[in-house]
């Protein structure tokens, strides 16, 4: 993370406003509209209903967003990184069962995120209805709204692969204008009904839950919860901007949001009985309270804020998926860095899946009001799962009783929100829950497929690398065998006691003796520290058999070829390895020879005939292998696209009578190196 962002500064605060608060900052576009829908129509609304509802919003933001996330959860940072996966990485050693809240919470936040761009952009564009923009008059057609929303979202997703560094620089100033706009027109309207300030008292928040003017009872909390849906994203974005900048900017954001809710509430109370409004159930008070031409300004700012919120959600989804891949929750996907900004990544698979789902959601629901009815259900699940993991973290830093009380306090409140949101299931919440279950199923297959595969691996499938070092050294010096390559690299896993899969040694010695000057066995280990980049080298008391253990954080790019070139150069400079000066080269004073990388791919053919596997394990392991086939190949994952790579096939579980399966070989040769490798 940029050290400049770790300190409180105007620049840091500006970036924070542009990155962190897009989701929660656009909630005034739809929260009050949802509360009008709960009342049935404007004519049913009383001052007590409005004051109580806004009081609930105020205290929900205070308890969930401020107290839980800003004050407590942000203390649970993993090397300054936040979010449910970073939190899990901190506590996963406490107990194995913690994998479940991590998987469920991660799947829920990814699923609910598909609704955020849809509901925010649609809410903003709906403000154009019946508006005059010079000679252009916008109709009252919802179909036109959907078309414009679709175009905006398509453009947004299409520009992602270019990188959004230049656009991102303008996010902060736009959000300053947005929050200023919210505050000013909130104040302008609440002045006309200052009694709305009673909403600050928690008495009105509690009273409205049991008041007869509230026709939906506790289920009103399903709409109230929309005001705080961006809290989890706030915690996740901590690593991008630094917690100090969030501490400074959140009180400002909180104040402007609350002022706007007060202004909308004052406007509703004053106009609920008007002939033009009293029979309406689909009404957006955010736009209605804006006078004259200020409404067009509000629509423009709301659209820009909605785009910023959507952009934050999209990049946040990339980050979550990247972390999930690092933690082995999801299969490998090709990750690109479209700009020089450290934390900015692009995952094409995620981008286009998210694009298809988001646009489908827009057309499936057809209006922001229907989207609001489904929005927020899954995120309550994420918050509950975060509370479970947070309890495990607090146990190590506070007395166990205190940690339990804190967890029960937030868990009870979030459980009530979850129960109140369950009514959304029949109104469209099933859409996000279906998406969530789909993501969870993929995570379950991948994670537990790996675990069950490791469980069935036999000791007989492993041999000690130490037992073969003499043969490797002898083969390297045997001039009667043609030189296969200078550096032969196997992407494999070596356990702590030098145990290596027998298929690896079979590939070198039996399939066709592969003579090389140096044999490299590279193991990539994911670590809890997000950006760790370390390695160890063990030559096994030889001069040319090298065990390399790479230790990479779960947010670190796995560009193995780049790392290995650096390691070789370092060992040559130290005199540990002899210089590998090639006879022919375009580079002057080059000390490193050529490389060939070998990846042994497992084939699932023996799953069918292996009678020791249960049907569940067969499904898990087979599903895991299938996911690997349709996602990023090891070549892309290890950053070997421009390297000389050999892929060899091997059965999933090797026994001595299965050597006949070890016959297929595919060779992929690419003749040029990437700039980073050079």
C-alpha cells in the first residue's frame, strides 16, 4: 500500500472519499423510497412513522457501520488489509470449522454485489423521467430508463480492461460535490420541519418497531438495512486507503448522509397528504425535494455517484476473487494489471460474468423499487459471518467474556436484520441467494476437492528427493545424453521432509532422461501476509539440485518465471551457482542460460475405477479437476506464457502398476520473453 495513504492527508482523504464510500454514499437514492413502499402509499405516512424510520437509520449507521466496522473491525487488519477473507487469514489457525463462515460470507458478498450497480444506476437514471434537458424531453417510460441504464453499465464494464487510473483520480472531487449536495439540500428541507431532529433520540427508533403506524412491524428493518449495506465494503477497502483516512472521513460522510435523510423525511411529512402524492407508492423523495433546475444537477451528480459506486463494487469484486484464489477458495483465473497502480487488477472472467448478471438483474426486476425489495438480504449473511470471525480475533486480544459479549451484541442485531430481510426472499431475494449458493458450491468443490485429493494421496506416491540427488548429479554430468536444457524447472510441491511425487522423478529419469545443468524444484506457498514475497533455497548438498520454496502473499502475483530469474542471478552473483553464459544471446554479459518449465497435470481417469473413493469424494475431486480445466491453466497462473513450457499428463493417484498412464506429453514452446523477464 502507498505509504502516503497511511498518513492522514488531504490527498489521502480525497482518495478515500472516491474509493470507499460509493456504495453507502448512494443509499439516499433508494432507502426512503423503500420505506414509502413499506407504508403502502404516501397518504398512509404519519410524522411518527418518518421520524421513527430515520431514527432507525441513524442508529443502524451508528451501531453497525461506525461501532462494529470503523471502531472494532478495522483493528482486525492483516498487514493493513481488511475484509472477510483477510480476517479469515488471521484466525484460520484457531479452528478448522472457521472455513465455513469465510466461504459463506465471501459467497454472499460477491452475490449481493451483483445488485449494487443495478440498483444504484437504475435509481439515478429514473430521475430523468419527465425532465427537460434543453430541447430534449425525457418520457415517463421505464423501458427507456432500462435502455439507458444498460448502456451505462455496458460502457462501465467495457472500459475495465484499460484500467481506470485516470478516471479514479476524479472520483474524490466528484464525491465531495455529491456529499456536499446531500448535506445542503438536506438542511434546506429540514429547516421547514425542524421537529424531524427528534430522530436523533433512540426512543423513536425503538417505538416505531412496535407502533401501529408501522404496518410491517419488525420487517421495516429490511428497508432500514439498505442504509448500511456498504459497511462491509468499507472494511474491505481499508487496505487501499489506510484506516486513518477512513477515521477522518467517515464522520463527514455519516453527517452528510444523515442530514439528507432528515431533509427527505421533512419533505415527506410536509407533502404526504398532497393530492399529487398521497396515492403514490413508488416515489423518490430524493429527487422530489430538489427545486427547479437543481433536480437536473441532482440527477447528474447521482448518476456520477452511482457509476463511482458501481466502479468500486467491480474493482472490489476483483480484489475479493483474487484473495479467494490465494486462499484456495476459488480456481485459478488470469489476473492482469492494466495500470501502474499497485492494487488495481483486472480479471476478465469476473468482469464479464458480473456484467451479464448485473444487466440481467436490471431487466429481470425492471425498476429500482423492485430491486430494493430484493437488495440487502445476502449482505446480512456476510455481516453475521464477519461477526463470527471477528469473535475469534477478539478472543486473542480481549478477555474471552468481553469478546463473547461483543460478538453476541452485534450477532443479535444482525440476526434480527436477517430475519426482517427474509420477507425479501419472495420479492426477489431468491435471485441473490441463488447466485450466492452457486458461488458457494464452486468454492466448496474447489476447496474440499483439494482437501479430499490430499487425503487419498498415498505415501507410496511420494519418494524422497534426497534418494535421487546422486542420480540427478550423475545425469547432469553424462555427456552421452543430449543436453535437454540448462535449467530444468518442475512446478511441484516438496514437503518439509523432501518428499516429492514419484511422477516427478519418473518424468526426469524414466520417461526420457532429461539432462540439465541445474534441476529446479519450485514450490509456491501462499501465506497469510497479503503482499509477502520471500523465498528459501536448498541445494541439498549438491551443486545443481535446488529446492526453491516461494512464499507469496494471497494478494501477490505468482509470476514464477520473473522470481526464478531473480533467484538465479542472485545465486550466480554470490558464486553459489556457476555462471551459465550462453554461447549465443542478444543480451550482453548475460549470466543465465535457458529454462524449460515442466508442469505435470493430473488426469481424472482413475477416479472411475478407484473403488476406495466414496461417491461424495469422487464428485468433489472430479469437480475440482473440471473447474481447473475450464479456468486458468497452470501456464497462465504461474506467469509462464512467454516461457518454454512442457505439460505432461499423469494419473491422479499413482501406483506402480499405473506407469503405463505416464505416456502423454504436450510441449508448448514460445520463443520470446516478456519485458519483465528480460
